[in-house]
């Protein structure tokens, strides 16, 4: 049995003052995953920080869903490159 907690999309719409269609778009782009529980759409509670990050990008950069997707992909690539650099630095230290 899973201990995953879910939050209703309608609650998120109210709290963050966005339309339900915004969350539908995010799901279409694969940025979030909604589950239908008892005829209501929900997201996992531990995904709230990702949703807040998406909302900050949308608000601060005034981007549409396509732009948000690009920014998130670039941020993910930066994280990957930083990790590669960290590993390479460790390897270099071993060789010294």
C-alpha cells in the first residue's frame, strides 16, 4: 500500500490563482502527472515544489507552457553538466 498523499487540482487552482486548463497544459507537456481519484484530478503532494518552480518561471519570466518546458529542460541540462564537472574534478584530484 502506498503512502503517497495527493492534493486536488481545484485546491491548487484556488491557492495559486490559476485556471484548471494551466495544469492540463502542464500535463500535456509532461511537466506534471495528474491522477484521477474519485472523479477528481490530483497531483502527488511531493510534486508541489516543482509546481511552485513552474509557477515562478511563468510569473517572473512571463512565459507560456512551451517556454516553461524549454527553461526546465535547460535547467536540467545545467544540473547534469555541473554533476559531470564535479565528477571530473574528483577524478582530476585523484590523478594529482
